[in-house]
């Protein structure tokens, strides 16, 4: 029987979610949904940049299998190669209970210490605040390398970067055997369980490929972790008081719920959210603002947020109440022009973000109706990047429809992102639903000029605007139901 394989990634997941570890090993792969954690994109780009600056002449050697990678790493170490990037290392390891496991991992960087003649591991991180998972990861590599080289070693973290593209900080770490043994023992116990650990939905779950599957389990059980803004500490307080499901919570009065530590002003919204799950319907919390009856403009923007971007807006999208949309796209070097882009609507190419704001101002300046957006992000970007005359004319008209919605009505949802709320009301995006995919298409269009790239990017922008219109219209058409609550 082959030994259980344990990787540094597994141990990192273990610090936040035992269920993720178990599902990765035994779950139905068909229940996984693809995800792109944005932090990983930034981290990979940062590591590649640091490696290039530190070792500009590094050669790439393709590897087809894990065993081939291990063999190649051994050969490079035996030949005294000064730096090995992405080294494959492994070791058989016996736990305290006698069980044998296989430790396998890839080190960001192995550096030959000229004084000792031993290879030392280096982990490269974009951030500078290390977590428990980072320390366990380096312990993992130190254990394997100390065993293979029969020597005590030091590992290193390269943290952040300076103006020259070099690590801003270099921290040393020596092996902590007890810390690693505890993590390995815990991992082995989780992997030996017959059933998956209980669901516990938290913020970072949305980046996990098992998120949808776990949410379905939580909904079937009416799990308390479905409630947004309910901290784990407060959930424990509820469970100590005998409240273990949303059904039990929904049966309480506001006064009864407020007796629990951590719940005071949020009691009414928690009860409404619990009732929304139990009764599977929208539940009204408070009166809808009369302002919404006057109509308005729907507005959304995209900023250059992928690695290498400057954070400035590259797209502004808006529409009237009927969904007639316009999109201004920043296209340096291209002439200012207006074209009809089927099926998107009017596309306006502008030279820079100031011109984009000017075009937006000219369009919505036709009246002084509210400009609806989702969360404070869009207004914040306007305040930070728009010309002064645009801010003076439009900032006072910006209305955060997300804030209005969550304070007015509750749905059987854990996330109140615009995509989740619009989907609840039957709206589906025509293409992808990821901002980074739209920015990727935009960047490709700037280089290639191929219309399909900008069509997809603008399709995403338009769908965000139309989603706002769907939500605003639903509020207008259903606000009378709050009288029945």
C-alpha cells in the first residue's frame, strides 16, 4: 500500500479548513468549480519578477513527471548548481504512531551555501506578514533537506520587494520539529476520516473550488454559517445557547437574539436573513428610500488591478433605466470615436481616464437623477481619479445601491455581491463573471486589436450595469410587499 502523500499546500489548507483537505483527497471532482484566487496571480507574478532579478540567466529545464523532477533536482544538487528554482524534493517520513507518509513539495528556490556546501531553501512572498502556514511550509522543506543532506540548515523568507526588484526583507528560520510533527499528525488524522469534516463557511471560502458544494450542504442543513456578517465567535455563543440552525434562530424575537453577546444592532437583519433561508423568499427589513422611485443611471467601472496595472479606470459603463448602455474604453494612441458594438451598444474609445470621465459626465449630465452603483468602490474611484469638475458635478449624485439593498431586504444568500443578487432575480451574465478575465481581454485587445477581445470585455462591463438595473427595478416593483412583514 502506497504511503499517504502530504504536501506543503495541504498543510497550508489545514491551517484554515480541514474539510478542504479531506475533499481534495476524496471528494467528487465533478463537484469542483474552477476558481482563480487573485492573491495567487499577484504572488506568482511577484515571485517570477524576484527570481528574474536575482538570477537573470536561469535556464528552463522542462519536466514531464514528478519522479523526473526529483531525479533532475538530485542531479543538479550533485553537480553543485548554485541556484535551483522550483526544485522537486521528497522524503518518506514516519509519524509518532508508526504510520509512514510521503512528504512532497517544490521549493521556490534552493541556494548553495558556498561556506557550508549545503543547499538551503528560500520561500518568496509578496507580503511581509508571515502566517502559520508559511512557517510550516518552510519547516516542511527544511525537514526534507536536512534529512537528505544530513546537516542542520537554515531556511529563508524573501519578503516584499524594493525599488530594484530585490527582496525588501530577508528572514531566517530554523526547523521547529514539534510544530511540523503536530501539523503532519493532524493532516494524517483528517485524511484517515471516513466522512468529510463539517462545513464552516467563512470569507475565504469563495476562493475554494468546493465552495458551491459546501454551500449546498450548508443550505440543506440550514447551517448558521450561511448568515453573512455572523462571526465565528458569535456563532459559538449561539450554539452554547442551544441555537444550532437557522430554523431555531428564525424562531427567536429580536429581543431574545440581542441577549447573545455580539448581537445588538444586527439582530433584525440576522433574523430577516435566517427567515429568508427558512422560508426561501426575500424578507424585508426596512422601508425602501423614496429616492429610488425617481429613476436614475446605472453605473459601473473597471480598474487596472491585475499585476502590472496602475489601478486607474480602463472602462466606464452606464445605462438608463431601460438598460440602454454606453461604455467608454481607455485606448491610448487610438482616435476618439463612437461605434456601435453588437450586441453591447455604443462603445466610445478615449485616450485616457480623464477623457472617459468627461464622456460619462456629458452623458449623465442630461439630468440630475441618482447614479446607482454597487458598494462604495465606484464612488471612491471617482473621488480619486476624476477631474475636479466631474467630482463637483456628480459625486453628490452617487448612490450606493448595495448599501440600500442590504439595509432594505434580505435574501437566502450568504454573499450580496452584485452577481449573486442579480442571479437570484434571474439575471445571467452573457459571458464570464470575473473582472480579471475582462481586464485580460482588454489587455489583449490593446496589443492585437482583435474585436472579439474587446467585445467580451465590454460584455462583462455591460452585464454589471444591466445587473444594477435588474436589482433597482425589482426593488421598485416589490417594495409594497414590506407592508406584509
